[in-house]
C-alpha cells in the first residue's frame, strides 16, 4: 500500500504542473469537447497502468478485473469498466511520455548504450499480422531474425535510463546513437554494433567518447584501465533489457492496435524507472585496488 501511495503521489505531483502547460497548447483550448468525460482522473489511470507492469500479473485484463476492481475499489472509487479504460489509454500517450522525460536519470559521465528487440509475433505469423503490417520490420540479432521493433537505451552506472527511442526492427544501432545521445557527456560504452569511425568523431566533437569491443582482425587501440573495466561492466544495460522484458512485460504478442503498443512500451519503461532497486555497477576489491594504483 505504501508503494501505491508513493506512486500515485509522484504521478499526481507531475500532473499538477504538466496539465497547466499542456492545456495552454491544446487546439481545443476554450472549446467544449464532445462526448462524455472520463470519470477517472489521468493520475489514477496512469497509476493503475504503471502498477500493472510492477505486478506479477501477465495479462492486463486479469489484473484490472480480478485485482483492481476487487481489492482497490476503496483507493480508486471512480473505477470504470475494463473496455472503457483500455479505450482511454491512448489519450495518455503525451502525459506519459512527459512523465518519463521528467523522471529520467542524471548524466554522471559514465553511460552505456544498447538495443533490444521487441518481437510482435512469431515468425510463422508475419504474413498474417495486420496490426503492425505498416510499422514493424524484419530485423536480425544474435538470436536470429524477428519481426517487430528495436528499443534503444542509454543508461548510467546506477541503472537509471537517460534516453530511449523506439525504431523499426531493421534500423541499425549506429544510425540512432548520435541522436539518442544528445545532451550526454563523458564516456559511452557499447557493443560491436556501434563501431563506426564517423560516429566516434561526431560524438567526440561534442564531448562524448565512445568505447566498444573490437571485431576480429581489427587493430588494437590503447585504452586506459578504467575504461577497460567499465567496458566489461556493460552487462548492466543487458540486465536492464532483461528486466524490461521479463518483469515489466515490454514484449508480448497480444497487441491489437499500434497506439496501445506504444502506450504499453512507455508504461513498461515507467514501471522500471519507479523500481526501488535497479541494477548498478559494483567493483570488486581487486578492481578498486587496480584503479587506485593507476
């Protein structure tokens, strides 16, 4: 219950400041809107959606009908039907995106970059998929081909997300890194997919140094001990990707509209951001001694 209250207060405090600015830029400002108004407030709907991605439920309908409507009626007295709630989810995209930007992590000078696939259907059903036919693309990872999207992330050493971007599955990691890392300074550690001399020069010109592992037959380059150790700690961002998929349920094949897919992705990221314990880098005693000797 304490976690629920803390989550709602965080969302409600954000909404009080954001709603005033948002209303100033709406095209419908000063006009009466058609249709019935939602009984539930925006902070209440956002809280329930984020809470689902933090729970052990694997299906939102079961969570809403069997948990929220039974055990949380006192906390949410103006609950609406499940179908109405799902219909209104798409209207929360802009407030939710602003909430994520508001809660992103701090730039510490140590950053990690990576991408992960978001598969929207089994490969055998690609030709029959109509929901994502115009949006999802075929991509390839170390595990093989997939049909869907890529989620690109940049995090710091304490597991906080600094930037994220969703692209079609056939988008290369190098093409996204420059735009994704805007405003980030210091050192950036990535895998072999980010090897690019042009990208390295671009990032260096604005104060961000890129470090990657080497491909076979590439010439070895000088790298100090600190950067070598931090490059080995790049597993932190792979752990974050794993938690987004297996805990926050960012990837599943039950989507019936592109808008709900996008909202689900943002809510999964928001649930991770609100996670009290995040993956972080821990140096062993031997590593600390080696760094102290440098």
